[in-house]
C-alpha cells in the first residue's frame, strides 16, 4: 500500500471512530482513558526507548529545518514530577 492510500485509510478510520466516540457515554470514555493511561504507565520504559530510537534514526537522515523543528516537538524527555511522560517544552499544570 502506498502512503497516499494508507493515509486515506487511516483518515477514514479516524472519522468513523470519532463518530462512535461522540456517541459513547461519559463513563465509557473515562474507563477508556484510564485504561490507556495505565497501559502507557506500564510501558513507559519501552515507549521512551522506542522514541529515542525513532528520533535517532530520523536525525541520521538529512532533514529540512521544518522537519527538525517537528522532531524537537516529538522528543520525550522523560517524566515530570508526577511520573507522566513529558514532551519537550510540554509543561503540565500542577
């Protein structure tokens, strides 16, 4: 599958998911978010390692300035004082 077809498929699936999410009850949404947060916490170390590998591979390529700025925004620095994953320049309200 080429990138254009892939992006079309992903976009279409996202629109379907957005409609379903809009109809979901608040409790179901809350449970889903809690489950996602628990999975992120459980896999924090692997996520940080994968992020570092992906960024290193991307930086090894010759990139345009706009791409370098985009990568900087995707870099995960570690965790904030509450143990949450923190993106570069991302400051959570206490």
